[in-house]
C-alpha cells in the first residue's frame, strides 16, 4: 500500500511554520535566482553584474 502525501495546498505543519518563522524556502529560492542571474551576467561579461552586498 502506498501512502500519498497531503495535497500541496494543505500542509498544516508547513503553514504553521511559515506563519511563525516566515517562508524561508521562498526567500532562499529568491536569493538563489538572483545569484544565478548575477553569475550568468558575470560570465557573459556584463560589467554591471557585480553588486554590492546588502545587509539584513
């Protein structure tokens, strides 16, 4: 017998953690996408690809 995970839109434990701590997964995904874009531009020779670090 194979158990199926709960529907993606109904994950009470995850929802509770997001309410308490913020959506860390979404934040990490956003940073990773920006980093990947910056790396691609840098490798392509874009002089504006370098950005200063931002503090939180």
